[in-house]
C-alpha cells in the first residue's frame, strides 16, 4: 500500500512522506474489519486508492491548514483521519452514531500517534453546543445531498465550507438540493471532479460556502428530514 499511496500523493502534489502512516491506517483497518464491519473494500491496493487517495484529494484542492473540521458520519474515519494525517495543524472532530466505531478510531489515533483528533458520539441532527463552530464540515455518505446539507451545514460557521463527497453522476441530486442549500444559509461555490490516481475512477466534491447562519429550526428531526427533504 505504501508505494501506491506515495505515487498517488505525488500525483496530487501532496507530500508522499505521509504514505507510511496512511498505509499503516489501511492495515489496521483491514485487521479490525475482520471482527467489525468497517469497509466493504478489502483488497489492500483498493484500500490505498479508493479510501486513502480518494480522501487525500480534498487536501490537494483546499487549504486546510489550521482549520477546525467536523467529519459527519465518519464511519471508519474517512475523510477526517486521512486529512489529519496529511495536515498536522488540522483539528478534527469525528462524529458518528456508533460508539464502537469511535472507540476503534480512538485506538487508531493512538496507534498512529495523531493528536487533535476528537470523537463525538451522537446523531448528526443534534448539533447542540457545536452548532456553527467549525470552519469545514465533510461527509462521505450515500445520503441525498439535500439531506446531507441539513445534517452538516448547521455545524459550519459563516464563511466556512461544507465539502460533500459525491459521484460524478450527481447533477440531478445537486439541482434538487439548491433550495435546501439556500434555506440553510449556503450557496454552491464549486463542483470539482477528480480522478483517483492509479484507477479509472472519478469522483466529485460539491463545495458549499456558508454565507449566513442556519435558521434555528434546522436541522429537523431525522425522520422528518428523510420524509420531507427541503
């Protein structure tokens, strides 16, 4: 995995010195995946490309230096942990509804000797004291963009960004989400497509700039968000 990641980071214009740490992350992921469902991708080469390099793309396109980032629905730590490895000054909060995943992520952070990674057990639609406290929110989830926006934009401070990782066939989904983005205090700043080095896979990031505070009535309860998207 190390060599694949090194080559991919170099292709993105990132420091390949981070490759051994990301390869170790991949190894620990695959070991834990034998007893906990963390990823459907189990070939080491694909873990290197479709997880590590896919997430690294964000650090190649946006300046994350010194930023506060929340990774909503982090799962196995993607993209939050990868970005923290690549940007040592990044302060990352990993939010997930499953405590056992967060417990593993805490163990992972210790094994990789990563500081400034915090875990948060909770539901995304309950931001509480973390409302509008972050420069950046990320989500690498299969939920529709309008749903993701209602879950993620409330965490972002005015002037910050929500980076939604999507497929390149998401034009209709982006169009459907425009009303939700407006109501939640955001605007689409850019749509960036990229190729994952070493593969024929192309992915997309929808960058949504937070232009004003999200109205207090959002986010709604998740059942309502899902049943009646904005």
